[in-house]
């Protein structure tokens, strides 16, 4: 279920976050497009958090941003490790409860963005992540040393 403007915010006490005040990643990307120009679900982490879901910017509370960023930076991660890393100052039971609550609320805003199993979390393959795209570009550059590789990277969407 996608949240519309008339539905209540699932995070109690969290007001809307004006999108124009959110930091934009270093990527020079048209709204709703990935660095490769595709429309869809994109997570920008370089230079600040920004999520584009179904091609539109979506504001998330900080704890949901932390969860999404953590999961995006791992191929797959255990729920226990995620809870412990994101909520290190509380008991394991409380951290697990916080994780369940955050995943549930995140799924209400952007269904299936995080794939959840009994023990593991991973980002949906439908989501592009600027950090991953940058890693691919750098790997390509490493295979093509010289002026051509450098000019391709500097003209790419990762340099402002």
C-alpha cells in the first residue's frame, strides 16, 4: 500500500520533512532517475540520504533512513546484527522490537523495498543505490586505466 497525502504518517509525532531541505547526494541526477537514467526506485547515499520511490522523492524519518542505508550497504544482513548495530544502547529484545516496528512502518510507505525473511534483510533488486553504481564505475575504471577511463568517470553522474 502506497501512502498518499491523505493518509496519516505512520511515525507518530513525525511531521512532513520538506524535500527541498533534505541534503541531495553528490550525484547529478534528474528527479526520479538513477545515474544511468532509469526511472524507478533509487537510493542516494553519497552526500546525504535521498530515496526516490516509484520515481518520486519520499521523505523518511531518520531511523528508517538508517535502516535503509544499512541494508543497502550489505548484500544481505541478519536481523539480529541489524538490530544490534542500529540500536546498540538498548537490550537485544528492545532492539529487535525497534527493528520490527521500523520495518513494518517502512513497508507501509514503500512496500517491498526491503525484502524480509525470518532471519535476514536485504534491499529489493528493484532499487538502485548510488554507492553501488559508483563501485561499478570505479571497477570499470580500474580495468580501463588511462585518459579514457578518467574522462568517463568525470563526465558521469557521480561528480558534481
